[in-house]
């Protein structure tokens, strides 16, 4: 690395040379020289405390200018440019994590915009180093690494997961200003026939309570056996609704319960609905816990001194009341012990972020009803609470899940018919396992047909019209979470975004 610790690289001008700086809000900035340069007498610039030169005495021009991403244990060298105001430039690592370019600094808690300009700590990083910044590329609606590409986590009691036995399902939706019907409709449509009965519980926090038209749309769904609409005060966000449900229905739970927000399908940039529907497509009868994102191991020392909602600092869509209340007991480890009596180990807490998760009956009952009632009471103190962030990270602990559950990746299929042409995949794409399979359907009597490059030939009796309208009825497609019919060579990244975007808009049946 050109700069050590938290220091960021600053390009020099004239005789001053490049330098490293740690910006401090209330104290003078701390200056030093890059590791491939040496310090000399301080320049006349009063805002700068050091001048740096190369070994030949010329002003320092650090090697990091050529590659703003440092080489580390993961060999992360890929610069990812962004021009959104809620996302700075980042260096993307092979495992999906990131670090910041050398002339930028990471935000506190790795919150958006993730990387900031070194000396303008309120603006997203736009690195001045490395290759020329590309322009004119279309902006993806789904963040890189999210949507279809983002794995979900799944734990089953006794392993392996039983996806054959009949299973009852409760769909819990915490709602404010979006309709609940698209969420319930998509999940119910994705669930196979063995999942029954399906019940819906709508917890409405909007100023007018539950929208009668929205509730009627849920009641009209044939797959949904019963619907309860419960108005709640707008406090404690979705976790207050989930805790309320755990108290109300603890003695009458389905085999599996999905806890979802009304915004789950509409947060297209995250694409979590893809994973919710992938789980619903193969819902285990012995479900223990599910998270629509890859969970994290949260430190017991976690606390959040200040907070601004994600939608507020990303898109300017702020809650009417963004005032924030600290928890009386903190940090997270102390809160869990005091509030829930949960004993946590030194490794931290398995945390599912985002408010989209599920659990089996026995997992929910591992925590007493009194604990859920106390949680609901604490979350009734306001709308923006540090205790709410603790609760978001505590659900797996309430369910008795101490370790991070295994990750599951959606598998999807791109399929076409024997009369389609020009489907050969690029040579660097054929044979690569990127979560997609490519099936080329032909009639059983077309033995001489060859599959395009990178595709697998499938002989089928299923009529083409049926494959287009209901692909899951064909045994070759039934096991896939999502399918995409094409008539021309698909672009894998575009296909993944098409699935994530369309499913997030509720088009579960069309793409299933």
C-alpha cells in the first residue's frame, strides 16, 4: 500500500509531490509520505505539513496512481466506478467485499456511500487515479453482487432440508405505504401445491391503517386460506410488527413463517425478493431459519451512536421523523443479555439484516412470549431507535441459531427451442458455472439436432406452448428457482438483472 493505516493518497502539484493524509474534523490533518517516497522540509503551504520526493530528488509521484486498488491477501485489484450520489468508487474483492481506493477513505460502519473523498468527507469517492473513468455505460438497477447473484442462508432442523413433505406457511407483512398484496401474491404463487394452508397476516402502520382495497386483493387470492389485517402504530419499524406477531400467534404458528416488509419487492437495487421466492419455491418442511441476504457475524460491541435511514441518505426519501433515540442498555451483547436473556459467545451474533427472513415453528418458540412482548414494548418508544437496530441483529439469536447458516445460491435456467438460431455462447462463457444452466429443447424425434455451444440438448415431449407458459411443469425445469425463455443469445449479466428486476416487481409466475 502507498499509504499506511487510515491515510489516503493526495496527488501533489508542482514541487510538492504526492503525500498521505489523515483528515480529522477538529484537529489538524496528519500528513506523511507514501511508502515509495521520502520526506523533506515542509512546504510553504500552511495547510500541508510535509513535502515528499522520490529517490532521484524529483517530486513524489507514487506508484499507486497507476493502480488505486491495493494488492492484499485477496489480490483485489478491480476498480469499480460509480457515479451515484449514494455510492462512491470502491475496489471490489473476489469474495464480494471491498476496500477503498488509495485516495479515499471508508465510511464509519461501511455505510453508503461506502468510500468518501479523503479531504471532503461528505462527498462520495471519485478516484483520480488509475485508468480513465468510463462513461456512457447503462446503469444497472440492481447493485453488483446483489439480486440473483446474492446467496441466501438456510438452516433446517436435522438436515437435510425436507422439500417433499406437506408444509403450512404463514406470510407476515409489515406495511406502511406500499401494498401488501404484491408480496403475498408473489410468495403464494411461487410456493408449490404441497405448501398449504397459506395464511397472511398484514400489520399496517400507515396513517390510515390497512387499505381496504389492498386487503381485499389479498383475500381474493385462491392460494391464501385466511387473512388477518391488524393496524399498528408507526413505531419500531418492521421489528415491532414481527415481535407483535410472535406474541399474538405463538400458540398457533404454521410449520414455517416468513417475515417480510411491504418494500421487499420494490427495493430493486437489493433484489431480495429473488431469494424470498427461491426459498418459497422449495420451502423446507423442517425449516429452522432463513435470511434473504447472506448473514453477517455481528460483534457484541456493536452500537450505533447516530443514524439516518438508508432511503434518506441514498435517495433523499426521509421519514417524517428522523429523530434517533439511543438504547438505555448497550452495546448489542449487553442488550441481548439484559433484554432477552440470550447468552452470546465471544464470536459474536449471527445477524440477518434487511428485515426479510423466516423461521420454523419450534425456532420461534425457543424464546418465551414474555421476551417478545418486552421487545415489542421497547420498540414502541419511537420510530427510529437504536434498540431497533439491536433487534434487527437479534432475530437469529431469538430463534436459537448461534452459527451462520449455510449459504444457498439460486440456480436458474435459460432455455430455448430447437428452431432458435444464433445461440452459441462466447467461448469464455461456455462451461462456466455462474448459477445459470442453458437447456436447448428439441422434439424426441429430432435425434440429429446439435445443441448450440455451451448449451445442453434436452429431448422433451412437452409442447412448446406449455414450456413458455408454465415451464415448472416440465421435469427438466421443475427443480430451478427461476427460468428465462430466450429466442436469441442471452447476456448473462443482463439476464440476471432481468430476473431480479422483474421478480422484484412481482412477476413471479411469468418468470418462474
